[in-house]
C-alpha cells in the first residue's frame, strides 16, 4: 500500500509539472520565460567580451595551442551564447506578438523579422492612426504602405496601460539582446584570423564570424553540408504580393566580396561554389590542418578563376574546311550483276554521235533550222540522212524472258484476229462468203482440204 501511495504521489507531481508547463504558455510576465539576461553565465561572458574588445588584442600568442588558450574557450562560449541569444529573441518576439495582436493582429504577417517587429511596435505603441507615425527609418516604403492600408481595416483595439508597458519593456529587452549579440559577433570576428583562417580568407572575417556563430562553432560548421551553409542567415522577405521567383535563397554568403562583385546572372551559381569551398575550408580549420590560411587563399583564387571563366564570351565558330577529295577511284564490287548494270546504262554509239559536233558543218535538228533537239554528227557521213547502224545489243535476254517471248509469239501466230470476218463486200455480188484462213495464207493442213475445191474424200483400206 505504501508503494502504491508513492506511485500515486509521483503521478500527481507529473500532472502538476504538466500543468505548470501549460500555464507558462499563457504567461503574463516576461521574466518567467526569459531568464537569459539574468543568468550568471550571460553576465560573465558579456563582461569578458567587453574587456577583450576594450583591449583590442590581436589574438593568441605564437607557440600556444589554441585549444588551451583562454580566448579560444571564450570564443567557443561566445558561439554558444549567440545561439542562446537567438532563441531568447524568438521567445521575446512571441511574447510581444501575443500581446500586441489585440491591437494590430495583421502586423506579424507584414513584418517578419523579430527585431524589426519590436522596433515597429515600440514606435507605434497605442496610436490608432498609423499614418501619423514615421516608419521611414525602420522599414521599406512598400511595407510601410501595406501597414498603413491594413491598419484602416484592422479590428484591433488599444491595449490597456499595464499590457502596453509590458509590451514596450519586451521590445527594449529584444533590442538589448540584439545589441549583445552584435558585440559577441564583433569579438568573434576579431578572432577569426586565428580560429578559422582558411574560412576567413574566402568569405572574410565578418561573414566567417556570422557563419561560425550561427552554426554553433567551427566543428559544427564543418559537419554541415554545403547546401545548408549556403542558406545560413537567410531571412524571409515580405514581398508585398510580388513574385518570389527572382529572390535569392542565400544567407550570409551574399554579403561576401566575391558575390557582390559577381554579375547578378551568375550569383546563384557562384553562391553554390562559394558554399562548397567554404565547407572545405571549415573542415580544414576544424582539424587545425593549416593555420597559415594557405588553403583558404588557394580556394579563393580557384573561385575567382572559375567566375572569370564563366564571364568569358564563347569561342567564335571556326569555318569547317571541306574534306580532301579522294584521288583514287572508289572500289566497288565486281560481278555479273554489276557488269549487266554497266551494259544497261552505258552510253550507246548513237548517243555518242549525237553528243559530238563537226567543226564548220551545221547539225540537223528535230525542228529544222537549228531548232529543237540537235542530232550532232548523226547523218553526216555524206548521205545527208539520219543513219543509225544496227549494232546487235550486248544485252542478252534472260532465259525466262526469252521463253515467255517465244511462247507469246507462238500463240499469237496461231490465233485469228477478232477483226477478221468470213463476209466480204464486192462491187459485183455485194456480200460474199469467203474463207478467212485463206486470207491469212493458211493453205496446208486439215482445214485447207476441207474448204478446197479439188479436195475429195479419202478412203482408208483395211489391213
């Protein structure tokens, strides 16, 4: 029973903790959820950072190991602190947004950046007519116009005085956290030459500090793929209804000197190249392989040469020369079929004579007087007539063709034309009956004796 009572007590404590977590979601006091600025770790690190910035030291001394250097440990702590500050700013931003949506709910969809949102809320306050508030030094003109138009149709109401003071205090805290984050990044930037010399040689100390601070250290940056390094620090931009296809998806790398000097059409391609080489440089720095930055400068020179190569015009199109003509005749297969084809398409003697002309002698033509097709030297042997010698053709008919021709001639001679008739018209008797076979010259055979006047019946003797 005692064990059961203990289990029930633990369950009640878990329920109480869950209820406490739920209550923190409906917070009214910012100090309950935002505790970073009051922590001793935050105070110590910021104090050391301010002292280091005041001394303006150049880095670790030569011959010392960076891992054992107190400044290196401070830089690592600053990288972690910058991440914590970012999370703390997000918490404060949620507090401001939840409280101020009663006054202007549509503002969070128009201003996305937490620091800009805090500045705008602090500037507007409880003002009902936003057109009277000057936001020109905080936001672009397109977003200011959107805020002015949206404020005319909003359903919000002015905040109570106590809620407004909490919102303004949260705005001041967000701005203080942002200034502390900038100090940390400035300190890390001043030490990038000794922490990440290769990465600093490619993207610069300022961008290298932002990359290292956002990633959480050089080792964390070295473990990230190049596609994630490319978008580190990318902010969501409010385009006020315009298309987002022309917007770049590049973060801190867009601030580098390499991308700023690259033409806009090649910046997307160059950003991928810079991200890939920056990842390689960060891995060299994480392993402490090259503290002189030689690899970083070599990678930067490689990037510069590639971008210059992309900008070169394409080579001019060279005229293609004609192939060398073949002096030797082409080899063809010989054989009976090829010889027959040559004989069939060979130039005849008649065509050879027609293609020739005799000097001083006019040629005959088909229409006369030089008109029509000319006959050349045909008929100019002395008789003044067109003479063609009958030369037997070299082409020999195929056996099948000859057989068919012979059968056609044989059958054609034995048949009688359909136009012949046994009736004949004479001037004396008019119509006479005659033998059509006699007209064709058939005077022998059985048919000739049948119609013959001298023909008699023959008697066969029995043997």
